[in-house]
């Protein structure tokens, strides 16, 4: 786990040995090999080496093996690191990584860390790529994210997950929704039709960490930009009041995303009226003055 240990291992041929061990018939050997790769993949050179040695194809195959949950857990742990490289993203998608990732959201009593890493990986894959946005949507990824947001909403009692882990999961799901729906009218409509917007509004209404408010407001911005239907949904689900309240938050990044979201929402005449009634316009003017 220590950086000073990883660097010598990364340049000693260890990665090649580990990838060969992924084909072992002994489950515990595969589990431990993936676990070591998880640690080594903090090094950029190893992220490339795994792809160059054909490791991505094997990892994706292991991801689909529902009979070995510990192996699945480790594979999902290493994927966010591997997806830091654009070449790895393209190869992973071509090898079919999206469908098994989305399917993991359906697991009963899924580990919160596993869900976090699934959401983070999907967000990394999709970011800035229209084709991959569609791939995740077609695999019902937005439906599954909406379900996770509802199930793990603030105030809901889910397993023994800590408050921090719950907040991290919700933030990674919100970010995934943000990048999947950014500039994509079809995906905006799909997420709106799942009632997923209500799940994000519950976050805005709760006591949450700053980073979660920031990405939740960013997701609303992406969902409502150019989408008249989602602008109406957000108002009808009583989202304007908690969003406007966040204009008083101390964090500038939160206020910036909230202001952007309100800018899109205010393109709707009924929303403009409600924003004024809730003193939202005056708060925005005050922010500009300051």
C-alpha cells in the first residue's frame, strides 16, 4: 500500500505475474492478485501496463462472475484507478465493461464501497463522451442510479454504512448523473422519467457535506439545461426552495453551481415567478454585489 513499496514492484515485472494469476482456477489466488493490482494501480505506469498486457479483458470477465463476490469487490476497486487513462476507458468500453458495472447496482445488500466504486467508474467512463453517455443509459444505468439515490437518501437507514460512506456514495452517484446527462436531451428525459430528480432534491433538503451539495447542484444544472420538462419537474417536486436556500451557504463552489442551476431553471416563466416569490432573485443580486 505504501508508495515506496509500489514503485519498485511496478518496475519489477510483478504486474505481468499478477495478470497471469487472474486466470487461476483457485478463487482466493485470483482475489489476492486483483487486490495487489488495486494497490499497484495507484501508479500511472501500472495503469498502462495492465492494458498493454491484456489485463482489462480478464478483469471485465471477472467483474461478471456473480459467484465470486470478493473478486468482484476487488475488481470494482481497481477500475476507478484504471479509468484515469483515456486509452483504458476506450478499451474497457469496447470489451463490454458498462453492462456488468450497471448490474452490480442491483445487488441485494450491496457493500457501500462497491457501490461507490461502481458509480465513480461510470462517471469516469462517461465524462465528456456522448457515445458512452448513451451506452450507460441504454444499459439502464440512469434507472439504477435513481434507485440508489432513493434508497440511500439522507435520513434513510441502509445497512450499517457510516454517514461519511453514505455521503460519498450519494456524491459519486450525483456526479455520474451530472456527466451522463450533461448536454444530452435523451438522457435528461430518461432520468427525469425515473423520478430521480426527487432523490437529488432530498439531498438539497438535508444536512449534508459540502462536496455533496456541490455535485447535487451540478447535477440539477445538467438535468435542467435546455429541458423544459425537468424544469417543471424540479418546481413541482418543491426543489426550488432548498436550492435557493443554498445561496446562503458559506462555500463558494456550492453557490456557483446553485446560481448556474437557477439560471437554467429561470428560463421557465413559472419558475421565474416562484424564484422571485422565494426571494431567490434578491439573493443572487446580493451575491453579485459581494
